[in-house]
């Protein structure tokens, strides 16, 4: 408003324009005396990088943006980044989502006790967590089953289907069984849904000596890691896209899970590292420790 008054001051009295705008003349004159702010080249580069991060990771908050900047070599404070993002209107606003129940626990299959709380997350392949969610296309709903390694939050198996059945969860489970080395005592945790309690699914877990764990009735916090992942998937991928076909959804979700989520997205629970990097760091440190112990023993 003050800029508009300054622009029109040559044609109308300042007193009249301030009265029409409902602002004091003193404020207008303070506006004229304000110091001019010129951004330094470093600040221009910083703000450009912030815009680039927000463009690529549209649902990053200021904390993750700050960590991404630090990884890129910027020495920044999170309060400063919050101020820049607020000024440039870069703070994300999450959309509301549809709510559809995907858990049917009214079945006659065996329900297993919750073992997840007993597992110490000291290395990969100690605890796998599984869950199912729906995805809305333009003309239909499809379903996604995913399995994560709770240690690194890495998606190690997933599948899409038009049917929310045991075959969907089996397809997701086959991936980590074929790609990861399984130590003794791996725990597979899920809700009590019929897709996870079904005979075929349970038998596959038992064939690989995987211990079965299920959430307590009506307690979503028992599977908090999987629930948090599904929330991230919905807000950062599904709700920002409009899939026409299942093939389109599959291609877009595959890129998000395998590239963005596993390899690029910073996770606060992992010290702001992506899951793949977190696992690689773990194995690198383990190898270094074993080498040191072997050298000392020799």
C-alpha cells in the first residue's frame, strides 16, 4: 500500500491518499526512510537453492530443507530458513485425504502376539513392518502393499493391485525374500488383516523361519513405522498427482519409492539421511570395526 501511495504522490496529496487507505501519514514517511535491503550474492544463492529444494521436494518442511542445505555445504540456521520460506510462501500445506478402511480383522485365522516391541533395532533385517493402503485413480481405487525394514525405514518390497487380497501381500513379500539375506530371528510385523493372517502368507513366512507378529486390537501405534510411511507416501506422492490408469500410477509410485524415498528423502529418525545411505553407513562402520578387531587379534 505504501508503495502505491509513493507511486501516486505526484498526482494526489499524501494526506488524502493515506486517509482513503486508512493508514497514518507517519507510517508512510517511515516507509520512505526505510533502509534499502540489498541481498548479497551468497544470500541470493542460498534462496535459489531453497527454491530448488522445495521444487523437487514439495512437502519438505523447514527442518528438512535446512538439513538438505547443510549436506550441500551451506552453513545455515533453521530459524533463518523458516523466515525465508515463510517470506517466499514456500511452507507446505497438506491436502485432506479420503478415508477407506483396508483392514479386515473379522476372520477365523490365527492371530499372533505383538513381538515388535521386543525387537532391538541394532541392524537391518531384524524387524520388517508391513501395511496396505488404497490409491485413488480417476475412475477406480487400487491398493498398495508395502514392507519396510524398521531399522533403516527402507522400502524393501511393494506391490500394486486392483484387488485387496492375499496375492497382493504375497507379491510384496516375495521381493525382500529374494533380495535380502535373512539372519535367524527376523520378525515380520503387520496388523491383523486377513491378507496377513491367511494360511498361504503365514506358511511363506514360516518356510523362511520368519517370526510372525501382529498389532494389538485397535492399537495403530503398534505399527507406527508403517503407518508413518503410508502417510508420507500419500502426502508427498499420491495426493500431488492425479493418476488416470494403474500403469501410470505404478510408474510414478515406483520412481517415488525406489528413487526419491529410498535414496534421496531425508528421514529425521535416521539423523536426516536417506534409508539407502543409512544402511550403507551401517555396513561400512561394521566392516571397519571388524577389520580393526581382526587386526588387533592378529
